């Protein structure tokens, strides 16, 4: 498997996890008891997009640091 395909898999898997996390965060604000909502408070659209972008940026940073420090 080429390096580019591995990069795409890492970024796509991270985006999938980020989207599921945001979905769980939204469901927790709708259906969870109040003491859980404090820990999983879903924000507005800007919060959601920022969280997903941060996940993507983190996966890219992970990929490049892994490439740099790999033996």
C-alpha cells in the first residue's frame, strides 16, 4: 500500500471518529440526564465544525510526526 493511501486512511478514520463523537454529543444533549449533559454539552455549528477540523488537523500532525520519527 502506498504512503498516500495510508495517509488517506488515517485522515478518513479520524474524520469518521470525529463525526460519530459529534453525533453522540448531540444525542447526549437530547436524551441524557442533566448530570451527563454537563460533560457532553453539544455546541452550535461553529463548535461542531471546529471539533471536526481539529480532528483532521490532529490526524495530519500525527501522520507527519510519525513519518519524521519513524526509523
